[in-house]
C-alpha cells in the first residue's frame, strides 16, 4: 500500500521509522495550523470572514495529497486503484474549446481537475498491471482494515461535539467555562472530523506497515 | 497483523505467522532460483506480498493460492497447509537419518 517513489517527498519511505516520523511531522503541522486557526477565531470573537474559508479549502484539497490515498502522488497508493491518463485521441474528442493539440504530457500522476474531467480531456483508467498504482489483495485488505480503524476514531470525534452541544442545550451554565463561542467550536470540531476522515486511514497505514523488504532475497 | 517476527520453535519448525497457514513458497522459490519480484509479477501481486505469504503473515485468497500452485506446477495442498510440513529430508530419507519433526 506504500508507494515506493512518492512525489511529494524526496526521501525513501522504505523504512517504517521514516514513515512514522513523517506522520508525526504531518500531524504536528496540521495541529499547529488548526491551533492558529482556532486562536484567530477566538481572538475575533467568532466572526467569520471570507479569508476563513482558505484553511478549510487547503485542508480538503491539498493536505490529503501529501499522504496519498485519496489522490495519487503521496506516500500511500491511491485507494481506488485508478490513475489518470488523457483520452487516447484528442482529435476525436469534443471539447468546449475544440482544440486538437494535446495540452499536457502523455501520463499524469495527479488526478485532473473537475473542469478537465467535465470537458472530457481525461478519462479514468483502471491501473491494470502497473504495480505503482495497483493494490493487490493484501493491500486492499490493509486499506479496508485501516479505514475500519479510522472510522471508529472519527465516530468518537463526532460524538464529542454532539455531547457538548447537548449539554449546552440542557445546562448552558455548565459549559460557560469554554472560552470560545459555540459556532467557532463546532466549526473547528467539524474541521477536525474532516481532517481525520481524509488523512487518518493513510496515517494508520504508514504507522503500521512494516519495513519494505528487498526484491531479491 | 502487520508485525514481522520470525521465531523458530523447539522442534525447528517455523510457526505459521498470523495467517495460521504453513507454506513452502520460500523453499520452492529458492529451489528454482526465482526472485520475489518474478513470482509477484507472475501471480499479479506486489513483491512485498510474497514476503508476507512466506512468513505466513498473510493468508492468500483461494484464487491467489491456485495461481501460485499453477505457477509452481504443484497442487495447492503441496504449497499451503494448516499443519506443519514434514521436512523434505525426512520425506526422502525417512526417519532413519535421525531427522526430527
């Protein structure tokens, strides 16, 4: 399930110790980012501005790409086992702009944008025999197990804001010690849930997968 | 499930790992000079999976077990077993050599 040559990292991911270090650094970065974000919300007494959408967008679009899984190019192979190639003959492809000249190279490690998909510049292709992208049955089993563990954790995280919300409704005086406004707190917890949903399965895989072995022992 | 510990018991037989299956993949591969990558390519899995299979940390699907059997030209029960395999030396020369199970 671990890609041997991830795009976003320049070091080898063969050793588990290295991968665990990546997970620690990654989560430290995410927690730091999230802490600053929450502090900014509290500092401004929960008043949201248009810039406050930047972090959620960054979290959803870019953060998962580094670990992989949901997108190709990270340390973990894409979970759906699909990589993206352009349509074989663009001359026969009807696009919005009608261009017959290929705009990009012949193969892509990154999934295309939604616009490119809508314009039928790309098509998803099952990974076939390419072991860089394709997961075999053991790796699929690992993927499913990691998701099972991750969703249990996500379920617990979701329960926390629900309990707090219930307490605030029933006994508002008990929850007056929380220094941040309710909307900021709920928004932050929702963001944590999304982050966990998108990155925890990959983190579990990176943490548990043993060292890669040599090809020719 | 994901740890790799190879221990040998008092009778010299390697425990089957977490899958509970004994196998002869490593022996057959060494006997025929086949690399993990070659075997993995032939049966359509990652070469890491071959290592997991050899250590008994992963139990293959029926399809993969048959593919491995076809690759080696042997029945599945000759490669995988729920009980420890009898050492080849004992099979060939019998118990008179003093080989222990």
